[in-house]
């Protein structure tokens, strides 16, 4: 079986990388173990359906993040124009975007 040969080669490179330290090429070859998970997608149809659903949801999620960033940027620009001279949180656009992020998430970890 081709997968058995692939597993054997990956294990041999992993053992070789452990024995010979200081060779980043051998250490990077251990990343090939990820391809072993590809076998699961072929055998389990329910896992394939779940994976395809996750891949299909990436574009809509990125679209919503993009819309969120546009709306937040608009409010940040308005805040800089209105409160730029009076508040340290809205001095420039980047500081205003950061402040808007903190307001939207309720995270005040950076304000002290």
C-alpha cells in the first residue's frame, strides 16, 4: 500500500531528525505527517462533509469580517474628527480603530 510506504518514510525521517540535531531540513520533513490525516477524509464520508462545510463557510465569514471592519473604520473616522483633540483614545485612525475594537469586544486589557 502506498500509504504504508509513506508512513515508513515519514517515521524514518523523524527518527533521523531526532538522531541528527541541527538539520532544519530533516525537522521540516516531519511536517509531512499532516498528510496522513488526508487518509481519514477519503475513508470517512461524514468527516469529508464536515470539512467541506468548514471550507465553504470561510468566504462568508471573511465577508462579514470585511463588513465589520468597514463599519468600524467609518465610526473610527467620525470619532477622530469629533474627539481627536479632546481624547487620547482618538488621536489618529489606528488608535481610534484600536479603541473601537476594545469597545466592541469589551476588552480593556490594554488600557491599564
